[in-house]
C-alpha cells in the first residue's frame, strides 16, 4: 500500500513480472522439469486463476457495505489542482484502500512475494497500476519507478508497514521517497463496525456483509529535505494512529463522512 522497491510497472510499457527460479538438479527422483512445472502451476494459479475470483468476491462484499469517506476534500483538491502525492494506508486495509483514491491514476507498490502477485493482479482489475518490490529488495529500482510515475502525472501509493511488518509500524522508505520526490503524504485509515480479522501478520481487515465502513483521510504531511526518515516515520505513524481512533469511533455513525459510489475501483466516487 513502503512495499516499494519496484520491478516493472504494468501498463507503463516495461517488461512483465518476475519469473520463478528454475532447478536443474534431481532430488529424490524429482527432475528439474518437475520443479519447473510445479512453479508454473502455482504461478498460473496466483497470476491468472485466483485474481478474477478475488475481484469478484471483493465487489460482492463491497455491494453490501455502507461506505463513507471523511476528509476526502484534500484528495479532491489535489486531483483538481493536478498535484501529485503519496497515498498511504496500512497493509491490513488493502480491501478498503481499493476504494480510497481520488485522482487521475495511481501506482501501488506491492511485494514480489507470491501473495503479492495475487494482490497485484487483483488490484489491476480495479483500475490500479501495480509496481513490484519492497524496501528490502533494492531501493534504486524503486526510486527510478517512483520518479517515472510522478513525472508521468501519476500518484503513488505505499503500504508503509508492508510487505512483512511489523504491523502498523511505518518503514522509513516511505518517508525517504516522499522527501526525495518533494511531494506530500496523505494517510488514509479505515474501520468497520463489523469485520473479520484474518490470522495474518497484519491482522488483515475484512468488513462483514452489511458492515458500515468509514475511511478517514488525514491532512497532507510534508517532509522537509533535511528531515531524518525515522523522525518522519514517527510523525506519520502518530497521524495514522489518530485516524484509526477516529475511524473506529465513528464507523457506525452514518452522519460522519460522505457516501462513496459503488464504482469498480481506482478512485472514489
């Protein structure tokens, strides 16, 4: 949602995703060809078979939610003025984050892990571009992709605690990217009055059918050129914690926030 050092961005005319490694030795009678076949099957499952099913399930759930956004005026203002920014939400809020964006187009940083492939292929079905990588997988590639995306008039999106946590702890790479690009960060945090929490490292949030869901957008956070990334990360973390308290307290209150149209995704309506 940094989940950020990127391989190629789909839709930007660069090469496709990563390839699984191959094994050319025989272990306990299994050939390298068998190993490659197993990788191919898994890649096909995560890259082609599961994403349309996941997107269908998300849309079905979304059709039952009462979804609102509080503070979306800042996103609308940036879109109207053509100002680029860094859109951030917690890894646990990816389902909600799909419906949180306002703007022309956004590139989302998603890890190179196999579950990242499933997420990338799924969010692409909602109008997003997916860039593959994380802060642990090479910062220079990420920086080049971020510069390219922003110069092309796109916003960029990180899950600042991804791809593997700790949950709700901002990694300094998000701050470093915003500082280097000279654009502000706008945090978004979601909550639901009824939800499942998956048994994952981030306690992934899945609002239940019929849930009342609130997305709370914060004020732009500007990173000074001389600011230490750790200091900036602490500032962003505090802001997201405050937004989380607000969203949780008002998720059930339909008087808080503006309704979000039932769009496919890519931006709120």
